C-alpha cells in the first residue's frame, strides 16, 4: 500500500474524482507525492521516466478540471502517462509496469477505461482525438476531448495533417502541446528553435528592457506607454511563436503557459473547456522535472533500468557483451571513414539506433529528421538519386509507418537505400507496440528488396559492409534488441554473396533452416535433440530474400522433414518464403514453420516471452521431436 506518512495526499487518491475534492495547496502536495512515488518505484524496477516527471502538474490539472473518464484524454506515445496511470486506479500496479502480466508501459484501452486510446508510437493523438470529437458530435454527446502531444511528437507530419483537418471540421477539440523541447534526443523542431532564439536574443531583450526603464520614469503617461509596449511585445511573440501557425490552421492559441504551475493550469482549463472549436494550449515544461539527475541527464533517464535513487546512475551488473546497436554504430563509423558518400539517417533516436557514434565522429554524415519515418525514407530516396548511400537506422516497429514510401519511393525506382532495423523480433518490456514481429513479412513482399539477418555481431558488420558497398538497390538488415553473442570480430570486413546461406551443423534426420537470432537457438536445440537420438542439421540462411534456392534444392533431396525458424510472424515471413519455393518446385517434403504466432504479443522479458511461445531452444526441441515422430 502507498504509505500515508510518505505520500500524504497521494495515499488518499484512488481515482480522478478524488482529486476534485482537493484545494490548491493539496493539489501542489499531490504533485510532490507523485514525483516522489515515481522516483521510488521506477528506480527499483526501471521504466520510462523523464517524460512522466515533466507531465505531473499537467496530468493533475487535466483530471481536476475534466470529468474523466466521461471526458476523454488522449495521450501521445504514452510514456509520458505514468502520472496518469497513478491517478487512475493503478498506483499500486505501477510496481508491475512493463513486467510479465503487469501493466503496460504505454496506453492500453483494455487496461483501463481512462485510457481513451492505445498509443506506443508518436504523433497519433490529435488524429485520434479529432476522430473522437467528431464521433461524439454525431451522436449528440457533449463530452470534452483533449489530446496531449509533446516529447517530440510535433516533429511528426501526422500531427499537422490532423491539425489541418481539425481547422476544416471545426470540431470541439482541445490540444495541449507539452513543449519540453525534447523527444528522446533533443527535439528537432525548427519552430521551437526560432521562438527560443528570437525571444532570448540579447538585442531583443536589451530593447525591451530599455523601453521598460524609460517608461517607468514617466508616471501615468509611462504606464500607458508600458501597456502599448506590452501589446507590441505580445504582437512580436505572436509572429515568431508557433501561435501564428496554429491560428492559421484554425486553432485558438493560448500560451505559452508554465506547465509546472498546477493552479495556473487548472484556471486556464476551466476558462477554455467550454469554448467551441479547436483550441491549442501551449504548455512549457521540463523533462525530468523535480528529480535533479533526470533534469541533468535527460537522454539517459528518458527510460532506464533500475538505478540508484540518490545519484540516478544505473546499477552496474556483471560485465556484459556489447549491444548489437553499438556493434552497428561503430561499424558504420569505420565505413564512413573510407567512404564519405555514406550518410546515417535517424528519426530522433541517435542513441537508440547507434548513430550517436557517427554523430560524434562525422557529424556532417549524420542527419536527424525528427519523429518522421515517412519523410526519412523518401528523403533517403532523394539522396540516393544523387549518388549518396543513405543508411536509414530505425526500430523495426517504427519502419512500419513508412511502408508506402519504401514501396513507392525506394523499391519502385530501385534506389540504393540501406535500412538497418534495430529491435527486430520481440523487444521485451515495451510490449506489442514495439515488438518488431512483422518486418520480414512486409519487406519480403516488396519487389527488388534484399533482406538479411545476422546470427552474431561478426555477421552484422559484414552484412552492413555488403549492403553499403555491394548492393545497388534497396536492402534491409534486421537484428535483435540486446547484447550480441560475444564472438570474435575480425579487423576489416567481408562481403557476402547475395542470397547464399551456410551450413552450421551437419545432420541426417531433420534440417533446421534458421535466420538471425534463431540460428544460435537452433544450434542449442540441435544439441538437445542429439541427446535424444535425433541428428539435426542447422543451416544459417543469412538471407530471407532472395532465398538460396540451390541450397534449398539440396535440402529437399536429403531430408524428408524441414523446419524453418524465425523471430517474426509465421504469416508471410521467412517460413512462408521457403514454403513458396517448395510449392513452386513441387517438392513434397514435410515443412514445419516455427516463429511468432499470428497475434500481438504482450510484454515481458525476451527470455520469458521466447519460453512462453516455445521458440527458445527447449521449445524448439519439443516441437521438432513431435514433428519427427509424425508418420511420413
């Protein structure tokens, strides 16, 4: 239970209606309690952290003024919504967040009636909220709809598409822009940069101060001049702040307002909640607010493993192997050193994708486009037409957002764009919105696309080299989240022949065709099967497209039973590709496809999920035994 002594107000709050009984001083104490509680819990279990610390006052104010859950609050992305979860009946469950069978780290409609819309990807809130507002209007409902967007989500084009449509429809919609000038990395938003530079410019402030001092010496006449000067100041701000843009899109603009002044926020929301038409509240906040380590190390404490509450430093485990992300990032730096035509492109995630190494070593070869995956892909296509070799580094789950751009702008024109997909397969605690379980399926159907998956860090380096230097069309490399295997890495690089696999273990009873992370699982499963009298051959296919048809023909002649292994949906993935080849050639072998089910997988550690789904070595061993026991 939440202790009353430590959290005097929060301990009394179970649902938002309890907040509405509090006075201003109690609301302020509630904000302090929430911050303290978040630090206490997340420091022990890990989770998204900095964003939620920055939305505490905003969350309290929203639930104070609006009649949730009847009124709807739509949070963008969701990692800013930990305070929302705490105030909507889940404060005790916060201790289970992102853990197996615990609550989600993002918004989830099935989890709570207060979660109006599920969200794990950025820039969706205004579109969803506009749809709700328009839907409510059509059924005669008077409910209020609020979209909370920020933490970099305004860099995504979808937000502006929704705002443009809002201005046309003139629906009753309130958008709160939580402007903390950050996504995960510093925000790439030119409007924000322009406003900040203009208002903080020494000459502007020097002129403003001079006028203020002069008019202060002119008694009543000076007061009148000060009012005129104040109007001029506000007029200048209206020109250089995003307010002008939002007004042009049909929104009434209010702000900027202090996002950490809960009483001011409550008053503002009370004043505007019954105004008709689209409204935008521009709230200025600080990511990590109230916890000094998070304020000082915004990127590191955006999301964190368990950490020391006093210092904010992550607890050090045993020496670990380097992450695949690091292997990729450093390999790209080596390649750029010898070929300056290579350019790395990220969507607001230099650290998450490993491009921070390139950013540091060769900043001219590094580009951050903001949370704008669609733009990133077409931008890369444009660069490729000029002989540049763009490497688009992106999480597998986020590349889904740019499917049409891959098809229409890259593959159709056979442009040499390299896609490097981090977090392919099951990512663990972030759950279904972040699992990279579909990339093999949706990339495999695209003409001219080449797809590779390394079994270890050495292959990742060589595949990157192959993709950059030897392929002249679209090509993708996908690798899993987490640590590499610790295999020796040679100096330099080796090019792989496109579409060729290699045999890892010889066998005679059954063959395991594996790609990527499943190769090592296949080897371990083969070792277990050998102790039970089954000799399994293991082949690392390396390429999902094109498949090694010469190797598959040899396999079809030598084995009755063939197993495919992938950390991707079995619908349309690697196994489906192998099945297509067998069908086209009328080979009559028995084929077993092992992979992820045709469903969305919940959160848990990668190891827990692999075991539950039967794709770890033990699960593979059992499935292959059953397969081999079937009559042929």
